[in-house]
C-alpha cells in the first residue's frame, strides 16, 4: 500500500484542501494518505477555530486514512521548526513513500536546489541573514533576501510566499533527517494563503472563511466553500459551545500570565526575545478597558513594529499563555524530532497502516494518553486544558479530554 504524507492544519477543512488531497494521491499514485495535523494551536500563533478531534474527523470524512497530531512544541513555530517536526513525524512512521505539499510556484526544481544549498546552514547565509536583520527587516523578509542572494534562481518574491517557504523547509528537513520520502508539490490555485477576499465561487482561503464566519456569527455563508461534513461538524461544535474559537476567548488567562510575571520572568518564555518583555508591559499600560472584546487584538496592535510581525508576536503570546519556557523548547530538544506518534483517528485502511507501523515506526505509537510518556506530550495535554477555557461551558472532561478520548475510527466514507 503506497502512502502519501500530508502536513495540514484544516482550520477549517475546505474545498481547496479536498482538491489538494485528491491531487496528492493522484500525482503520487498512492493508495493511502497520512495527515500530520497541528493540534489546538497553529503555525501562525493562533488557536484553532475548532478542536483537534473535530478537525481530525473532517480529515477522515474527506478520505484521509490516518491522522497524527503534530505536537504543540512544533505546531506553533517558525517555518523551519514547524516543517522539521512535521516531516520527522512522517519519516518516523516508516510507511510513508511520498510527501506532497502545496506551493505557490508548483515547481519543485528551484526549491530542491535551494534546499541542497541550505541543508548544512552555510555560514554565508548566517552572515547575510544577520545583515538583513540589523537593517530592521522582519525575519521572514530577511530570510527571503538572504537566500535569494545565496542561491542562483531563487527569487526573493517567490521565497517570500508562505507555501513556497514551508515547502523549502520541508525539503531541507528531509535532507537533514536522511529520509527516503520522495517530495512532490502541487500548485496552489484560486486563493492565496492569507487572502481575505473571496474571488471564486467554490474556493476560498481558510483565512477568508474564518473572517466570514466571525463577522456573520453564523455558518450560513461558508456553505459554498467547504464540504458538507465540515459544515456539519462545525455546526455540532458550535451548538455545543466549543466553537468558534479565536484569540479573544483567551484574553483573561493571557492577561493573568502577562501581569503575574515580572519582565525578567517573561523573558524566560519561548519567543520572548530582544527586550520584548519590556515592550509587553508598556503595551498593557496603553490598553483600553478590558471589556471591548478586542483585548488581544489591541495588544498585538501596540506590540507590532516593522521588525516584529504579527505572526511572531502571536506565537510569543501563545507561548506565554501556555507557559512554555525557552528551555522546554530549546533547539537541542527540537532537533531530536517527534519522540512519539499520537493517533487522533483512523479508517480501516489506517488500521492496516498502524499494523505495519508497529514494526516499521521509529518512535512509539500513542493511542492511549497517560502521564510521563514524553515531556512534549505533557505540553499537549496542558494545551488541551487551556484551549478548553475558550469553550462556553467547559467541563472537566473538556479540560482533560486527552485522557478520555480514544482515537476516532471511521470504517468508510
């Protein structure tokens, strides 16, 4: 059974994701698909619209055979570590033949050439990057400019596009892991990654769909852009008070963390860099009363500069909210790759994959959560508890759901 690996967030799963899934299996001639999916907190430092179990169900209803959770240690990281963690999970499965990712360029040739040049972190790249950062560029822009100067054929404007950037880091991760997985890419069409306006009758970005949903406070408008099962699952979660979730749901616990810690203590959290701990305190002092419903938005507006992107700041606030220290997420820890494979759901084909993985996987497979399996899994358990604070009526099973929830099984779709 040939298997393709997909790295996903599905926030929420929409028609563009379904197209990517179909084309990935077709392009790679694979019979099965494994999704490595971010949990409750995502790559841009945002909480997911709906919890990880609901999004895993969307993936299985679409046709994915096995859904594995990308630990929060990796899921809310810059592209390099996000990609490394996700690719290390696919590689650790021992049964994945291909990785297929979407990109704006649709051309893996120049991405491969760039990955070859960058896999050993050349000193010249580091010097170029430092130079751009000293000139005040945000890290993503600095990286794109530095790579375009180092790698022939790598254009800055193409490198700056988010799916191309992630694709490059997937290819670098495959090389650093010495993986046999064969990468391929599919052109992203009809909607850009962060495109807010909707320009097609069936395809819209997840960003645009979330915007539509939050502005209307109803699911009615998203119907043309998502499969029926996505809408049905969202409706169920909405009616249960478990959706929709955004940053403002965590304004009070976040403010408690920010006010409870001194600037020196804030500096110990992951992603708090270059004196941001002091900038946080000044920004809090400028906030209006905490009753307007846009507390986190106001904080981000006051923290943002040309140097610090919104994404960087969101990831920083998320690490403070979750109490993630620099030590817990040090490069030496992340460089080891995922230490386990957490199963969120599977189909009958997925059951067969899991049977093969019992002997082929490079790390333990987790279907039942207990304490002490891994420090990274402990972070995910705590992330679930914090995420549940965003529900309308969280109960103890919501707060500790990782212990109660068995992997979802769907026989067929």
